[in-house]
C-alpha cells in the first residue's frame, strides 16, 4: 500500500519543526503493509488559503489525481483546510479517487461510518476558529489605533518609530520631499506621466522600490489610493476604510470598501507634508475629471483600436497601445518614461492597414490552414491519449469486477472479496466521471472552415469592435522587431490564441523565443513616427 503524509502550519510563531512533528505523528500510525512514498508540507501558510493555492497542496492533489497513493494521513482535517467549502471539495476529490484519508488526531477515517457528520463538524469548527481569530485580530488593531499607535505599514513619505506601548508614524524627510514635488508639479499643471518620467529619469525609487508609474501617483480617487489621494499627507488619518474578503469562486482575496460610519479617522498635524492650499488645488484638478487631467480612459470604456494591447514592444516586450488619436506606442514608455523603456511609436492607420491586409491574404493561403490544423492536432493529441488511457482502464476494471462477482457467486462473500469489489467499483465510477469530464474530440478540419468563415465575415464588416474581437480570438501577441540597419519595424504574428482556446492551454506567455505557428513579415515594415507626449 502506497501512503502519503500532508502537513501544514500557519505562522512562524509556531514551532518551526511543526511539519516534522506532524509527519512523525502520522508515521506512527502507518499500517504495517504501507510504504511512505510522498511527504508534502506547507510551512507558514494559513488554513484559509485554498489547497490548490499552496505549493504543498498542489503537489498533494497532483499525486491524488494521478492515483500515485492509496492512503493519505494528516494530523487532523484542519491541516487540509480551515475553510469549510474548500475542505469538503478537497476531501471529496480525495475519496472519489479511491484514496483512504485518515486524520490521526481527530479520528477521521474515510472508510468509517458517519464520516460525513464528523467532516462537517470539523469543517465548521475550523471556519469558526478563523472567524474568531479575525475578530480578535481586528479588535486588537482597533485598540491600537484608538490609542494613537500604528496598526498598518507606513505610506510613502513616512517611517515607523518605536515608542512606549507601541509604534508611531514619523515623516521620512527624503521621501517627503518627493511627495511635495509631486503635489506641487501636479497642482501647477504637469501631467502625471511627465511627473513619473522625471522621477524615473533621476532614478528616484518608487514606493515599491522600482520605477514610478501613473498608478502609483494618481491611483484611485474613489479608493483613496495613490500619492495624490492620500489624506495622510495633510494630517488626516483614515483606518478601517476597507477589508479583504475571499472570492468564493476564485479563492482570491478582494478589497471591499467598508461603510463610511465604520471608518476610524483622526487628525495629526505633525504628520502633515502638503500644505492645505496645494492640496485644494490638486483636489480641484482631479475633480474636473480623469480624462482631462490624465488622459486615461474612464472605467467601462470599450477599446477603440483594433490592435492596441495585442502588439508587444521590441525593447521591453510590454503592451503597445494607442498613445494618441494617430499612433500606437509602448505603454511603459508612455506611462513611466524613456528612462524605463526607449519605446516605439507607429502610425495606427499604417499598422491597421498592413495587418488586416495580411490576415485577409493568410486566410486564403493553404499553408496557413495546414499550420493551424497541425498545431491544433498536436495539442489535442495529449487529450486523445488521456481519453484512450481512461477507456482502457475502464475496460480493465470492468473485467476485474466481473471476475470478482463470479468469485463471490462461486465461493460466497468474504471481507477481502467485498473490499476488493468495493475498491474496484469506486475506481470505475471515478474513471467514468473523468471520461465524462474529458474534452470532447474536435473535428479539426471542420473547425478551420468555421473559423475562416467567421473571420472573413468579421473582417468584411468594417466595425472596429467586431474586428478587434475576431482578431483577438485568432492572434497571439504580435511581437514587434526593429531592424537596426534600416529603422524599419517588423511584426511577427503568431496565430495561436484560438488554438489555445480549443485545447484549454492558458499558460502561453509572449516570449520572443517561442516558435510561432505562422510568421508574417510586414512588407516594407510599419512606418515609424516621432514619439510625443
């Protein structure tokens, strides 16, 4: 019997040997006929983190899904998860794979009667423990803030100083000078981009220690984020403005604003960095509207260009977007300045005309169809192989079950025969579920005919929004290249996104070294223009 052990502990305040202690306890309960083949652990990770978001948890579930183990031991079920839903889903996956799960301290055994009741109770206890811990932690932080002490890390422009009973914020002089410069330049009419460019030119570290971006300076007036929206710079401290809650679908934490009456606000003039007059000028300019002040799109506006965001800069490999009404340019260059990326700028009408013309020609080129179908078949081959293995395994299990039923009919039931039959039937049911969930076979030739017809209709429509949607379905990132001898810019067009969509491959990254499905060289190249802000 192949056995695995999983261990987890939450914080560095626990014994750093906790995972080893859990392993030792589980090893003491290993059956005599079991061999330990895997040990997975997550050190310093909360039980509220989804199992599949932990390194050790992912490795464990990989072993489970591949059926590389027959028995899994944990100290208790809360080592798997303290989230009731996540625990239930994980345990069901383990048991559906035909793997026995044993909690050596809490008495859980997936082969025991009443296990569902015990599992539900343990999951509820684990979740209530987390809720209680959150409430106590938050209550402690509220107490710190009410006594005038620090409850969170410092904003840019401040540091933390230890005092009797806790810690307090103090102004960091060098960073405070940068804050004043940003406010004064913005109040006097400079764009956020120009401010970021100047700071990056002088190699002034950003709040994260890297280069400055528009988001770090302007942020969100609604959320109070960004240098220009931080009320702390005028001595007004706001705490408890938001909370982080886990999305039940993705498992990721999301920032949720609290009601205004839950905010904890205070005034501390010793922390003022920006004078009231400059603050008022900045607020008035921001209130006139984001588009006028920053040139950035309002939330919800649909993209108005065909290839903006699909192109990739030849220097930094970042997105190339519409930088004005006539041009595509490097987003990093526009946002952070030439000290971060020398950038590129191209005439939009020239790029759109060439790229769309090339796509129309490619759709009629037999080599294009052959390349598309060949790569799609190669990627689907793995799915076909998996389906074949599952079908073969299902036939083997069917034969085993038939022989076990015949044996029982001949010699009568026994504990060993009943156990073997139950195990085989459980595995058969699991394989059936995997086969039902497996991707259906794809008729590659028929798919190409459908794709081609759909794209021809879209390209003929003349509607930029429809063309962009269709092109996005078909194209992977278009990596631009500059010929140093002529200054011409070329586009390597990798037609791969739709192949990924059909095969479920979501892991591609825009990488220059990645072989393209189809490369199209844009004739005389894209005509460059002069970069301007």
